[in-house]
């Protein structure tokens, strides 16, 4: 981080998907194809000077890419909301509303891609979640997705979508109250259970239900990458993925500490 030490040329960005939040982030990713890993670097000088949000540019985005990038944004919102010791009242507000907007609008944006309102709401939500995670961080889901995506070339949003409910279940013992707050904000009291623990579990079930409604893969084995299916469960590969995830900057913000064995178990569970 902070390898860029001076201002760059003016940067004006125009997002054409609703997912990455890169238009308000100072972090960038590059892939080392030879080593099969993603590398993160960042600097305040990477932050764009101007971001132009034009939902009309998303009207022709295919449903599958709409869903995948939207799940990336939901992952940003959920992980930023439970980030260890770095969330604030400002990031909380951004996370909660971004998650609500995405649950309410992402299915419509996928099924009726010409809905300008659904496109505008998902785009706004993506940017809000981007501001939130830029200030509070993400977590174990992103660390695992970066590792698997770097090694096997899987789509980032789809890989996040697979790992999101698995990572949330891992974090339950430390973040149930925060997950319950999300559930209370996003869903009607009429359908919510009473206890904190039940509401947290309800949210995880709703994430899985959203994946199903969006026809998104729910397992790594469903991502359609032959090399992944042939090699992922090999001991040497699992150990390497675990090492990559444990050294990923995203994991330092996770609310629950994860051992190498924990990471391997989560990968197996997601497969």
C-alpha cells in the first residue's frame, strides 16, 4: 500500500457495471498471471477526482453480469458492516441502505434490464458500498475470492457470491448482532424471527435465496472452470490458497480470526 507518493493526472471514471465501487476507491488490483495470484495496491492518490454515475450505461448489461457484479456490491456492504473495529455511523448508514437497495432492485435489474429505476438504484447502492468498504474494509469473503480468482481465473463477483454465505456462517459467533441489524433494516418485521441469533441466520438464508433467484452459482464447482474442478481439492493447492488468503490485506478486517485450517475448511465447504 501507499506505493504511489504523488498526485497523478486527473482521473474521471464512469462505471458501466453496478458492483465494484472502484469509482470511489483508492485501491486497485492487478493479476500476476505467471504466479496465479491477485495483488492489491492502494494510495489516496488513486482515488478518482470525479465519478459520473449514469444508469443508462447499464441498460444493456447482460443479466448474468448484472447479477454477478451486484453480488459483489452486496458483499462489500455486508463485509464493511461487520469489519473489525473500523466501521462507523457513516459507513453503517451507507452499508445498510446499499444492501436494502440491492435486495430490492437487483432481481428486477436482472429480469428487466431496461428498468432505469432498478439500474439507478443498483448503481447508487454500488457506489455507497464502495465508499463504505474504502473506509472500513472488507473481510474473509474477499480474501478467499481473491485467492481462488487469482489461481483459477474465476469471476470476482461470482466467487464472492459463493463464499458470502459460507463466510457469514464462519463469522456468526462474532458478528451475529451486526447481521441481525442488517436483517432488521432490510426486511419487514412481519417476517423476521425474534432473537438476534435467528435474525442473523435469517439474513444468511436470504442471501442464499437471492443467489437462487438470480440463478447464480452457489458452489465453486458450479463456476464452470475445468482447472478448478480438477485441482482445487488437492492438498498442495488448498495449502497454497490458504496461504494466499491469510496474507491478503482484506482478511485483517474480518471480525473473526481465521487459521490456515479454517480457511481450508471454508474452501472445501464452498466447493
